């Protein structure tokens, strides 16, 4: 039997190789190639002096074709991986450890269902999906030197997996460890500390969110509205692009690799910035399962409903070749079964409307005013985000989430609810008018930093008591505190002043934490000259981060060490935990941890008084999705800090078998936009536009990133052409 299995495996591998080799040959003749060439001739790509692709097409579909072609030129590796992840085939490339990521994806949509969703799409959307696939496939045809890891051909149904905007998005809250425990071992893993099975960010994990500010003309020098676009994502997670058509598309901003719509950006009249709202829109339903005559049923009121079962076969790479594993998956009307709590199977419900979400994501980029934007938001499929908005008419707005199932508030949906009780079911969606929105507040500014919307416009913010708790469970954070202070004083803003505001170096967490340390020292008066000297540095600190700051080095490691090993109750949120260590933790504990921090800096860097810029670095060595770092190779000092401490300009850094800390997450693509008769913008991209180390645009913005030196955005055609370094049609060498 083993020999038969080996023979079958060898045959499958040979067949896969032959298919991958023949795909490009298959498309070099016939109607498909003719269509690609005709479409390529209607597309012009202009690369500016920073490598940003400005894609011009006759139709929206032409622009999409060119946009995907250009993305592949910049980083096909990331385009392919995003789809391997989304469609559930990552284990075929990265091995068995990704098997349950793949299964999680397939629990929510099969290939057959993706095709069905594509087929039922409106014709205009189908045309965009086809152009998406054609643009990538034409790139692969014309670049035979590029060797895909698996996907030698892209299909128009694939965007159905990747529709709402954030790669991952809601589905990443579902634990693959729990999926594995249920589908591999038939085991319960019980509840997480907060009483559910959904994943939450770790306490010291760099916040994966964003800052968005929108400011009315009463606070700007020009009298025009402004927008800050400041996503905090993995570096190199999104590229900077510009897509234009003769059908009204003219959008500029950031695109997650492989998407055919501008995710965060602006057109001439409107701008949109997504922040992670952390609203409660994912629910777990505990199902009561019975088995009768070999068939599974679940209780629902007085009914006994059949459990829907399906067969899923997944492939995964091993050292011996490709192997396969078959799973029987289960689903109730609440959603797929994702894990088990005790004897209860758990179905996890989340927003899954691929056609509608993809429709909303694309048409968002073509709206011209607040009325049109509101009409688009009525689709209510942007589930994981808050949206900060500004427009050329001077309007500013914020939408805290968009998709809200209506629920019976007598149940606590932060924990699994009883799926057998019909009263726990979702009861349709809240209309847009019932959701949390802020529109043109009298104070003239709105901010969201993944924090509560109830401080988003200062005294003119929405009132917590007017909304169900599930609409805004996120607490305040130090970035929100920081933003409010600055915006209350902001006036006569220009784009450059808005940049300075967005990079303000003050760190409110240390304003709370460090006086408690100094007080502990003054109370205990330890006889340690070195400790005294270090405490004096902290006593004199202004709580601002800089490359030169020794206090920042001490504060970062002091806070990190407290959070890792201190005595604070585990139930405390971050702001409360900082307050605990400032005011409640034993004075001796504070001093012991600070002494440990001083010793750690001496050991790792030769002296405790090492400036922050010697420790905190930006380095880009390869185009690999998982970066590597090396203390012996060149890197750039960075005077930014973690968003956990209240840094608006977030730089999440850590050690990777290194002494120094290297950034991987935080400010990535950043833009400031001013609306008026003509739109004006400046932008900055971590590292550069290209994922190819041989490209001049692989790292050409790295020093600018460190120096906060934004570039002017070329939006209008005449400006693009002035800065053009290459102009070509897809398929042409340049």
C-alpha cells in the first residue's frame, strides 16, 4: 500500500509540473491572448520618480488590468501569497503548519461557491474580475523568468475571497489552533481568558490598526478640508498606486497586494481612511448536536435541524512530496463549525457577502460627495473597519463600523451564546442611520486611533448610552488621548503642519508611568550610584521620543519588562495596567524591574545610556515576506516608538535573534490630503515601492521614512508626465 501511495504521489507531482509548464503555452494562442493584447494596448502605465505606477485605461476594466499588471511588476511574490492564503492553498507551498489556515478559509467558501458568486455578479463587476485575472496572467506570460510558487494561472473568481479590503480581516479572529483541535483531534479547547474562542491581540503586540484624522476648513490655512491617512500595518503590506479610467475612476492611495481597488486613499473630490474599529461583529453560537441513524442534527427551538456536511480535501507540502488530507466539515444556519467548547460544537458567524462587499469596495473609490458616500455606505458590508472621510465640499465624517447585525441585548455576545435559542439569532442588520456616525461636528475635527468613538470629536462625540454595547466595545487608548490633545490646539494647518502633528513625538503612556518610577526611587532611596544616574535621566525627560533620547531606551525596556513579568492583574487593559504600575505596584518591584532594565541595556549594548536610535532601527535586506535582520549589516536609526505608548507615528520593533530592535509594523503608507478646487497630497512609503532588491525603488524611501520627508503626490496627468521615468503598455519592456 505504501508503494502504491508513493506512486500516486509521484504521478500527482508530475501531473502538477506538466500542467504548470503548459499553462503559459496554452494561452499563447486563441481568443484569450488576443483579448489580453487588445486590452494591454488600451492601458498606459507611467512610473514616476519613486516608481509609483500611474495606470491609465479607457474603461475601469482596462485600469484594473493595468493595475494588477503593475502590482505584479512590483511584488508578484506578495500578490501570489495573498491569494494562496485567501483561497486556502498556502499549505501546498509552506507546508503542513498552514493546513488549518487553509481549512479555515474553505470553511467559509469553497472554490465552487466562489465561482457561483462570480457568476451571479453584475456584468460590470464580472468585467473587473476578469480584468484582474487577465492582468496577472498577461504579466506571467510576458515574464517567463518569474516562477510562481503555485499559482501559474489566476481566475476571475479569486477576488471573491478577498473582497472586504483587509487581507485577513474578520476571519483572522478565528483560531486555527481551535480549528485543528476540532477537525483533527475532536477536542475541546475551552474558553480563552475573556470567555470566548476568538483571538484577541496580545497585550504588548504592536497594534494592527491605524490613525485617521479629518479636519474641516475652520482649522486649515486654506479653509479646505484635510485628511490624514495613517494605516499601521506590516511594512510592505501595501503598495502605492494610482488608477485612472475614462469612466470616472481617478483614485490614488494604497492597495493591498492583489486587490483591484484602492483600499485607503482619495479621488479628486473625496478621501477615505480605514481604521480597525474593533466592533463586535463576529459571534459564536454553541450548538447542541445529536446523532441519529448516522446523521447529525442540531437543536433549534423545538426543531431538530440537519447539520450540513461537506468533504474538503487539502494538499500540503512535506519533505517527501505533496500529501493530502480529507476533512468532513460541518455547518449550521449560524455558520461553519470552527471549534468545540466542552460538548458543544461552536459555529462562528461573520459577514460573508463577497459580491456585495467587492461592489462596495470598488464603488467607494468613485464617489464625489457626502451624499453619494452615504449611499455607498448603505450597502453595509465593510465589517472590520471604521471609515474617516473628507471631501472637496468641506465635509468631514466618521463611520464607526458599517456592518452591524441586530441582536437581543439581553444576551452577552462577547461570549458564545446558545445556538439552540432562536432569540440569539441575528435579526437582520442595523440601518446606517442607527450606527455610530459623526458628521460635521462643530469642533471641526474627528479622530479615530482604533479607540472609542465616544471621544472621536471631543465634546461633540456620540454618547455611549445611545447605542448597543456591541457597536463600540473598544476602550480609549493612549494614541486617542494624544490625538485629542493635539487636535484641540490645531489651527491654520497646512499639509506640512498636519504631517508634524501626525508625527508628534510625545508619549502619553510614559507621562503616567515614569513619575511612579521616580516616586518609588525617592521613597526607597537605594544606595546605587548607577541607578541614581539613570533615574535622573528619567526625572528630566520630557516624554518625547527621539533618536538621541537615552530616556526613551530606558522607558521602552522598563515598560516592556513590567508588562512581561510584573504583578498587575491579567484582567487589566493596557491603560489601566500602566496606571497600576505607576501608582499601585510595590515601589520595590518598580525599582527592581528598572535595575533589571539598566543591566539589560549594559549587557546588550555596552552601556545603559545608549541612545534610542542606536537600538531602534529600520533595515530592509531582502524582498522576502518574512524579513531577516542582521546587526552587522547597514540599518537606519529611527526616532519613532510603539503605538502602545501613545506614539501616533507607530514603529513596532522587536529583536529577531539580534540585539537591536528592527521595525516590521506600524507606519507603512502614510498620506496627507487637502481638498479644494484641486486636490493636493503628500505621501510616504516604508522602504520603497518595489519588493525586488535589485530595483532602485526597493529602499529609496527608507531614509525619507526615517527623516519624515514626505514626497509630493503626482495626481494630475500633467504632473505625472513631468515626473515620468518610464511610460509603457503592459507587455512592453521599459
